């Protein structure tokens, strides 16, 4: 059991996973996976132009999965985040560039201290325009690292995670900070990306 799974197990709140698709209200949406969805959600919500980030599951073949199912592996899902954003304030290309600098693109089926395909990193496009942006960004990242293992694939059904996972960093700030520190996420990002770690690139 990972440290994060242990922390989640301490929570008494419950929720129901909900299927969602591109008909979600609230403007433009984009889908990303970066290991722990607590961290990915919190990172995106810091950006000007992002109105909301929602934790959930994508990419599997089991309908309406629960956290317990996904976290133990075998469903094919990864922990993902649906990012709601205002395209007048931030572009899809900027979101993609930001996402790269918040993940370890050199590893497969894990991110930082979390292991398993349910923690794989990914960019999930909804149309040809998003696919072109994602693939162009991949070329830039491949020029920087010897091997890039991040998944770029079509977006599939997104299932919202249980209520106790949403806005976890805000509602459980101490537990979240302990998990993030012990997982070594920020240290690894700094080693990979240097001063660009966790930031929106100036030229994105």
C-alpha cells in the first residue's frame, strides 16, 4: 500500500464515481494524468485561466470504477484530471507545456513514489487539433530527454473520483504536504526540469 492510499483510507467521507464526457458544462476542458491526481489537480488549479480541475479515472475497461478498484490495478485506468479552462486566458498548448514540467516523462507505469499503470502519465486529446499540439510538444520533450514514456492517446470516458478526493490539497493540506514531500515529487521535478520545474514556460 502506498503512503497516499493509506492517507486516503483514513478519510471517512464517501463519494460516488460519475461518468462524464465532452458534454461537461463550464467551457473548454482538457485531460491529463500525472501520477497522484491530488497533485495534478492542485498544480493545474494554480494557473490563471484554469477555473477548475476534477480528479478522476480514464483509460480503462471497467465501467464506473471505484478508487479501491483503480488503486490496486487491473482495471486499465489511470488517475487523471479534467481541467476546465478559459481559452481567452490560457491555451491548450500552454496547459500541455505546463503538464510536462509537472511530471517525470522518462518513466512508464509510475510517477515518483507511486508504482503501477494506474499512475502512468498521459496527455489525452479530444480532437485532431489537440493531438497535433500534444505530438508537437512530445517532439520538444524528446529532444531534451533520452527516452520519453508518457502516454499520448485519445480521451475516453472520464469517471469523476469519489468526493473525498476532490480538492484534497485544500481540504487536507497537512496530509497532502506530508504525502507530496515524502513522495519526492518536487525534488525529482527539480532534477529533471531545473528552474522550469512546476512552472508555465515563458514561450509556451
